[in-house]
C-alpha cells in the first residue's frame, strides 16, 4: 500500500522526534516517497541533515527558501502532492494549533492546504495528554476527519508512567498500512506468487536454467499488495528487489520451489504460478566440477515434479492461476494446460510477440478462463499487465 505513495512527514518539537528517523527508514523501505517538514523546535532534538539524508529529500522548515532571489517553498503545491500527511511526533502545541486553524508555521500552512488524509501521532507527557484541552483538540481533529494514532502507555521523559509515549515506528507503519488498505478488494487475502527461473545443478559450477528475469512475477506481487492483499513471493534466482511489505522466500531449484509451495499452500487463498520452472533436472549432480574433455559428454535428465499439477490436484477452495509461455499452437496448448492443471484461468503469452516474454519490461497476454472466455490485451508494461491479472483474480473473491 505504501509503495509509490507520496508521504509528507511533519516532525514537531518533542523528545520523541528522534523516532522520526526510524519512521522515515521504514517508509522508504516500503517504497514510499518521503518529504519531511520540521518545526523550528524539532531541530533541537534531531537535525535536518539526518532526516534529509534518510528521506533523500531536502528538509523543509520555512516559507522562504532564498529571500534574495525571491524563492519560496510552496505549501499549497506540497499539500496537493501528498497522498497522506503523517504528523509524528505531534506535540500538544501543534495539535492545538491544527485544531484551531492557526497557520504561523510552514507545517501548519501546509496542513491547512492539504486535501489528503492526515494521520496524527501524539507524543507528550501524561498530564498534558490527559488535560481536557488536549482531549478536546484531539476530538475536534477526529471530527474533521483526521486520524489519530493513539500514544502508548509506558515510562515518559518526565519519569511518570502512563499514556503519552509516541507509538513505536513499526506500530505506526502497521497502522498506516491497515488504514490505507481499508476497502481494498484483496484485504485479508493471502496470495502465493512464484517468480523467476529455477536452476538445476549439474555440478558446483554449471546448471540448467532459462531466460526468465522474474519481472512479471515480482510485478504481480506488488500489484497484490497495492490492492490490500498479503503476497507471499517464492522467487527463483534473480537480482530483482522486492518491497518490505512482500514476504519473500528465495529458492534455487524446482524441488525447492515445490517444497516451499507445499509449506504455504494450505494457508493461502490463491496461487499465481508465474515462475518459469525447469521441466528437467540432471539425474545425477556431480560433487566436483566436470573437467573439459575432448570426447563428447551427455547428461541424463529426468522430469521435475509439476508444481502446478500438484497444487491443482490438492486444492480445496484456492484460486489457481497458471502461465503458458508458448512458441507454437499457443492458444490450444494454453487451453489444455488450463483444464489439466485444474485452473481458474490461465495467462498465455507468446515468445513470437515482439516485446513479450523473458527479459522485457513489457508483455502481451491473453487470459483464458474456465468457461473458455478469451480476453486479449495490448502490449503493456509488466506493471500494467500485473494489474490486469489481479483485476481478473479479484472476480473470484
């Protein structure tokens, strides 16, 4: 949910301001674009250099950027840029000013200009948090649509014990993800995705593999997360990176991928088998490197176990989706696979199509469902193709 989001993090003058650095790291790791606004008071607790380095963007504090050149920071544009605002930590002073419409700082002016959801994470001492004025201000903010991330119970900077501690960065991120996922179609759904090639070892140096990059499967996992689902990505050997919200399991061989699929299959609601799994593996894997010889060498192979066939034979209520990469008789072969593997629908693509298949950033697919309905798609980026596949999957829930 956070991947690609524009997040405006507003840091105010609390001892808990140091936690903002951890919040930024988690947001960036989740794939968010983070812009930080600091109040003057917050700079007494954490430096703009630290937060700017972590967010990869210059920290904003004042309206004026360069008075001699007449350059200023546009709070209106910034409020419109943000997908959501997170005020963390939010002091009693800032909360009061937000509640009463004051605009005596760049942060407050930006808040008043924003059209997006606003999350407020209070941090203050016990008596300040329990004061009737603070309670009234928080209630007023909630009534106006702001979302409060409640502080935690614990030891405070004053030595008192009670409510007022800023929620931990991990708790704030979990709250954001849950809130942003609300109403999305795949909330509560665990979906297994396989991606990439498998490598079947010949000896410690050589292997049998294929040209799959894993880009399609990774894009599908990201699309699932964007729709509120919980993707479990089983990835063969690839250099691709995945966002923090994706649970990733790395494997090498077809047998390892099968074992991991079996481990999680009973816990998932759907499987999208996008991996290009090797069909054959050497009967005997050499312990030492095979030396080059003048004579011809042959390698005896045996079929790998068909992962999708196994899942199709053992499924209960899970929705199974397969891929068919073909070079000839594509539609006919895809339809046979759809039926034999007991799939809900199959995604067919042809290596004969320019810009489709392995290594490309684009793909051109055909979706065939159980009722033999055929839907053709134009050549698109793999991210767009992933969205088309997930749109089809959503129909089954």
